[in-house]
């Protein structure tokens, strides 16, 4: 059974809530109110053992670069299906140039990557590429 890991930008974003309403695949949302070592361990189990689809959505609210490292690590793991969706609104041209290079790297390693404002595109990729 397919299961999606919902990685990427956290902060005050709402993309996870919006996406889970329109995908037809089971998912794991790693965002919790109080991040503990137990939460981190559970996330690792989900990514390693339960989720065969690793989705990373990157938005302007991104505060660090760990999600970028995660998506590249995932793209190198050929037992996972990696999807990188960058929502360009709010990034400057220099940032977008760098993010395009990350998208290209993900694609080079067999993942799916794109820069697009439309969250429903990701839902279509998941719903039509993987079994519900």
C-alpha cells in the first residue's frame, strides 16, 4: 500500500492541510506541536519503513535548509519515490535559480521535481501515479 511522507516547509504553512483533502493515498504528517526525540525517531521509522513516497514541498516560509538535504537524500534512495514541489511565490530570482538546480538534481536521480504555484498538480501526480 502506498503511503506519502509529507516533508518540506513547516513554519506556518497550510499546504499539508490543503493537500491531504485532495490526495487519495495514505500519508504521514511529521508536524507536531512539541518536537521531541520520540517524534524524530517516529519520523525516521515512517520515512525508512512505512512511506514509499517522499514528498517535499518547499515554500518561501522555509527557515532552514534541512528539507533540501532530506529531498536529496531521498532522491538517492532508489527504493523511494521522491517528489519535490517548489512553490515559487516569494522567492527571488537567485533563490529560484538555486532551487531549479535542486529540482534538476532530483530529476537526474529518478525523482519527480517541478516549480509550480498549483498544489493540485502534486495531488494529481500522487493520485494518478500511485494506487489509492
